[in-house]
């Protein structure tokens, strides 16, 4: 019925236009002139109309006077008193949309002097394109930028959500403002008819989340850490944690560097082809686990940081040219997460089996000489290391595991627990909100994002330096791949462990003669250097993004 009504209205307007002699050519005789300027309310306003825009518009077949009804042929050329024409009444043809608009928040009278939006505010004037046209202001990909013209602060918070980041990376089905708030029928949240009001919010969420529940709908889409006590605590806790870790280990690295440069010529860490005596540092299970860590972590970092910095051009390029699409990136991220949980539980199983084998109680097992758990000795070792860095004492007699290696190891437990749990909440929000409040999703977003940034930044800077990039190990220490360290390096680097093994009579069990094939060493270096390069590139892009636009 509405289509018939619109057709009749347009037909009548076209007939009335045909009766009079005035045509668009008559109008454009003046309005094509870029120097056609009039004064309105003390401001100069251009009255030029771009013909190219008109021909692209959905109204290209219409005459000017069909919309500008008061500018008929009798007023042509306009008298001086008629330069201020009435606003175009789009409701003449689009009365159904006009009715919805007038009932919505944009059409209601305001109590301020701010100008009220109208059809032109969103659709444009002479170049009104079909919403399916990517150049249209109302095309799906342009909606957030359109809404930002008036609601910039709210669109900024939208861009911090997964929806906004997926949109920034070109996800075709990423929800935007219209999907949740409507288009012509936008109401205040307290209005019973609002799509985000209490009466309809669950229905709105179920458009994309069929299993959504009432608690799920309490997720705060536009919230910042100022809007909820739990978010504020989480934000500052993660911020302080991140800064503390980088400040402490940053200073530690800078203090260590001069000593490391002096020791570079003393140590030969290179594993070479041919038979040679080595100290066995890592067994096959440990090397396999670390291989899984490398692969899964690189994938998590690449896909995760691409999403975190979705607004950066490099992220968009990686998403489409390396990862393929946002959907593929999500799949890769989740597969890598499953691998992470897999190696984590595999390692826990290994620990239980090892404790049973050595027949020790948990206290002896966790705090013994071979344990990666922190003990009193680690505190003394750290203090001694700082004294050595500052030239106030000798180099400590490091044992099997140093305090910085234990930090790396235990950080995995913290990371898998914190990043893993928050990631699961974001992966299955409908399930977790069956017994948790909706704001927990907001907390999970902060934790997952900031902890991932901490882990990625730490591994690709501090851990890389401690393991590979410190001068005496540069450019790469291959021990995690070969499992073995040349004896001379071992005696120089871990004299404390050497003494312990000697006292316990276990030294001969870990000193072995081994021969590594040349092709195997080449393959290790190709893989290792590739992983190192990817990590360095990712951290470089992160630093660049933070400098350019902030986190």
C-alpha cells in the first residue's frame, strides 16, 4: 500500500512539473556557478549544486522543484526576498519513515538551542545514494563514522569493543549502531519501544546471540572504567601490573647489558656439527612443549594484536593479506588457544609423573634444587646479581634455574589462568552469564586485552633479551631446540649447578657426547630466526601504534 502511495505522489509531482516550463537546466544555469553565494544569519553560504552529485543520486530523474516546492517557475529567477527557501519536506514521499523519525529521539523537540537533525543530516542533500552503495553515508560500513558526527564519544567506546574492532577490520557482519539502536526509530533507552530498552534489549541481542539471557544483556557496551567500580579496579590493577613488570625488568636489562657485553667473548654457545661433549639441559618432552608454546604464542600474538590495534592500517593489512579475514583470524586465535590449554595440561601431567618418579613430597618437589618455584635462594641470587651489575660484587654462582627464568616459567601459569579464563568468557559469554553478571564480560575484555599486551610485550622484549639477544647469546641460543649446551658454556654459565650435580653424584648422567647433523642445525636456525623475526616485527608494530595513537 505504501509503495502505491509513494508512486502516486511521485507521479503527481512529475505531472505538475511537466505543466510548467521550468527544468533542472533552468536551475543549474545559476546554481552550477561556484560563486553563487548568499548571506544567511550573518554567514556566507554557497548555493552551488554539483551536477555530478545529482546524476549519482537516487533522485536523479526528479526535477528540482519536486523537492523545492516553493521554488516554482513563477519565482524564477528568484526575487531577493526568496533566497531563503523552506526546508525540503521529505515526508511528502516518505511519510512512513517521517512518522517513525518524528517519534524517535532525533525527531523530538529539544530543550536546547542545538540544531535538531533532519533527513539531510544522515542521508545528505543532492547526492542521496541507495544504502547498498558503499559510497552512501548510510551504507553499513559508513554508519559508525556517520553517527560519530554527533555521537563521537559513544562511537569511540564502540570502537573499543569487539564489535567495533571487527568493524574496523572489515568484518562484513560486524554489528554497528543501527543493529542495536535502529535507524529511523531510534528511541531513548528508557522508552519502552527502544531496541536497547528493558522491553526489547534481549530480543535485540538475540539477533546475533541466539542463546543470550537477561544477564548477558547487562553487558555495558559503551562503558569505560569510570562507569563501574569493578571495571575501575580491574583497569588500574592491570595498568599498575603492566607498568611494574616493564619498569622492573627494563631496569634489570639495562643494568645487565654492560656485563653481558664484557662476557661475550668468554662463552661459546654455538652447537656445531660433529661429536662433542654437551650438558643435557632439556629433555624431549620439554622441547616438544616449548615448540607448542612458540607456535601457539606467535599465532595468538599475531591475531590478538591485530584485533587490539584494529584501527591501525597495518592491522587491516595483516587481517586481509596474511590472515585472510576477520573470521579466519578468529578461528586461528581459538585453535591456538586450544593448543595452549593442551600443552598446559600436558605439562601439569608431566609434573605429577615426575614427582611420582623421584618419590618426593610436594614441599621437597616444589622447593628442591631442580624446582622452578621461587625460594629464598632466588632472592639472595637476585640481590647478588644487582651487585654484580653495579660492580659491587662477583657474578653469582647460578644454579640450574635463575630467578628470571623462574619468573618466565611461573608467568605462564599466571598468563594461562588469567588470559585463558577471560578468553573463555569472551568466547562463550552466553554460557558464563547464566551464573555471572553481564559486567563480567567488560572485566574480561580489560583483563584479556591488557594481560595479552603484557605477555606479548614481555616475551618479545625481556624474554628475547634474556634468552637470545643478550650479547653472549646473540643472535640466538639454540638450547631449547637441541636440548644441549656445550660443556665449556655450561661450566661458565651455571657453576652453582655444576657443584650441586657433583655433590649428588649425578654429573656423569647429564654430560654426554653427542653429534648433531648439519641439516638439523640449519633447520633449527631457520625456524628459530623466523620466530624471532616475527616476534620483533610484532613488538615493533605495537610500539609504533602506541606512539602514534595510544593504546
